[in-house]
C-alpha cells in the first residue's frame, strides 16, 4: 500500500494511525477516562513541597495582623542590620492605651514575624512611658483575660512572651494587679 514505508534494508514499516472515538457518546453519559498519575521521582524526597509566596493564602489574617496592616497600631518595624526596633508614628506618650495596649497584648499570641516582634516591643515600650500606670490600671479588667489567653497558648515562645508581658505589667501597675492574679495563677503554674 501507499502507507508503507520502505527502509533501505528491505523492512517495511506501517505508520501508526490514531484511533478516533465515535462522537455518539456525550460527555455526560460516557465515564471519564482515568487520569494517569505520574510516578514520584526519587528527587521528590529531597525537594519537599514549599509554600508558594505568590499563591493565594489559605487562611485569613489574624485580628492583630489585620489591625496592623490597616495602620491601627501607630508604629512600624524598622529592620536594622543587627537589631530591629520600632518607629512610632507619633510620640508613645500620646498613644491612646485603650485600644492600642489591648491590641498589642492580643498580638502576643502571634507566631509569625513581624507581628511577634511588634506586639512584644510595642507592649514593652508603651509600659515604659511616663504615666503608664495611670493609663494601664483602668484597662486591667480587659488586659487580664487577654494575657490569660496568651498564657494558655500551646506554643512555648508565646507563653514566654505572655509571661514577660505579665511581669512588665506587674512592675508598672504594682499592687493594682493583685485583685486579678487569681485568674492568672493557674496558667502561670
């Protein structure tokens, strides 16, 4: 036939012809053809799957991350060559403690950078300003439950940050914290 290829050695080769499917079966009635899974390569064990930084994030940001991203905390992280620090948009003495100190305390539960650093340092720096005791004492009924939730976190680093924050708060407000200690002592022990 005309489809036969002849080789110089005298061997005849017929080319493969593609088998066409009949179009009488609609896609809804015919079962789909099974997909063939590629076999894993030995190098897959050496190259584990990594996170795609450009892919869609599966989880929504935490409350602290959302507030920080919207500028609800008037400070930003300044990356230094050796040491990070916070740069306040206004003087820390003028920052309203009511939403900001409580938000920073909630941020102590964070496990991702820069939120861990911003919450820890921001909480510490606000408590170091003059008059911090007068601003923090009225917030104790709202701060203590937040610190309690930080102290029950499963991550050891989060627990340490919460314990450090409790020590800093205790140094600032002094005996005013005594009435609230019964809610915190079980978590500290």
